[in-house]
C-alpha cells in the first residue's frame, strides 16, 4: 500500500513538474455572461407600413420564447407622440393569463406598458402579448419600439430573467386628402327653396394647406370636376342663369391630393305664374243675407309652384289710391258689397320663388233684387207664409184622399144629369 502511494506520489510530482510551465504560459480567456443566458425576442407586427392621417391601425406585440418556457412578462413600449396616439391599448386576446396591472398608456409621453404572468408557463414562437390600436395624428415617419427595460422571466421556479432581444417598427403617416368642400350662398342660402335671382353668388371653405380648387356649374347632379386648378379664391358669382335646377360642384387640392367633391343645388325661377281670369259668381241668397258676391280664381306655375293668393279691393266710388291693401285669401273669395258700389278686385298669385302675377275683375251689386228685398220685407214675409200654408193644405188633401172623393162626386153628378136629359 505504501509502495503504491509512493509510486502515485512520484507520478503526481512528475506531472506537476511538467504542468507548471504550461500554466505559466497559458492565455487569459474572457467569457460574456450574457451569452450564457436564455434569449427571447419581443417584436412588433407589422414592422413597417403606410397609413393615412386620421386613420387607425393595429399593432400586435409578439413573443418568441425560442424554445424556452416563460411565465413572466414586463414589456415597455415607446412611440412617437407627435405622430401617433393610442386609441385602445388592449385588443382583448393575449397569452397573459393574469395581469399584474392592466395595460396602460400615456399619449403625453408616448409610452405604454404590459405586465402579467402566464400560469403554468408557455413555450411559443409567436405568442400574442396584446394588440395596440394607434391613430395616425400627423404626416411623417413614426417609430414604435420595445424598450430595453422590458423583462421576460423563465418558468424555472427561480424567476430567472431571460435576455430580451427588442424589436422596433417604423410607419409612414401619409397626408390626408381634404374632405368635401363645404359650399354656402348668401343669395341662395337654402338648397330646397326657390329664388327669383338668376345671378347667384357662391362661397366655400378653405382648409389649411389647400392650394387650389377645381369647380364647375351645370345641370347634372353628380358631376366630378376635372383635376385642373381653377384658382384659390373662395367666392364666385354666376350671372343670367336660365330658370331651372343648377348644380355647383367643387373639390380642393391639398399636398397634391384631391378631395371628394362637394355639391350645392341652386333653384332658380324668374317666371311669374301663368295668366288667368278671375270669375264672379252672384248668389241671390248671399246677396240678400250679406250683400256679397263670390270671386273664384285658379292658375298654375311650371317650376316652383303656386305658394298662395292675395286679394286687394279698390272701391271705384272713392278717390283713387296708389295701392290697395292685400290680404291672403283662397278661392272662392266673398267680396262685401255696398248699395250702388262698384269695385275692382285684384287677385295676386305668388309662386314659391316670390314671382307675382296680378289679374283683376270688376264687381258690382245686382241692385234690382237687393233693393226689392230691402224695401218690401213685410210683403215678402207674408208671401212666404202664404206659400207655406198652401203647401200644407195640398199635402193634407192628398194625404186624406179628398181629391179622389171629390172626383167621384163629380162623376156621379155627371151621370145623374145625363139620365135626366134622356127622360126628357
């Protein structure tokens, strides 16, 4: 046993003797501790894209655990607060089973955070942590990145942190084309109304950044103007348009993009209602009771239509007046009459564009009948009573067959007179 130990000791001494020079001349080896840690990746999808100013778009946050089982997530997001804002920080679907704190965001500082755990852990190549909904605020390049302070914990019972490879995305925000131009008019303000002005003036709004407008006026409701800039003025007057419906179409150019087309309807009617002739209708009963006569009238209007009628009366027995007082009326109109009076009745037809057509007719009282009824009311009353009594007597006679009995008596008398004549 001792001999063996001596032998082993001698061999060990010789080995150490030859090994000393090797250790004295060996080079120093440096090992990066980060390379010894498990690596995971957090990225954004899509990593690039173009979106129109004012629109919204979604950006999923994805986790690649690279065959490692993880159970803790702490992801911090940075975004360009001048170009983007978060509308909704969470899409509802996530690998996170329990949120340590709800997804939060700060549009003032351009940050968002997602902190939660995955009970039981997960191994995934593209696990959805959450989905951010962004709104494009202004044109330009917008960067969204995963902060280097983000942490992913392994499901090893010790909460070991993995090395996180963070991703970034760059989006292009395009200028929004201007919306349809808003048109208005001081001469024809309401599109559903008719106007008798055939020289309308139109104005329209001008958004910031608009360099010019293309417009056209025609009789078609859906015309799209061409892509030629007419100018950058915001007012236009058209003169001597014909009656009918006219449509003004306009679109704006902003940063080389054309807006949708705005439309404005003009309704023009400069023609008065059609000519007509009022008619008088004299009623005896009306003349007796109230000394009135009726004037009837009617006309049409081809474009805007008749809105209403007005009546003005001129008493020709009185000194002439510049203009009678007109009152709104309907047909037939009762004209009050005075004894011996003579009147001119003016019927004014007004269409919905306020065009006027005046027609007139002379009206006078029927003096004979009116005077008789006025001077002999007692005799008229007695005559009416007598007529009523006569009608009652006739009704009584007919109802009781008296007339038939009288006829029989007369027939008998005739027969008796014939017999007497034969005897003689």
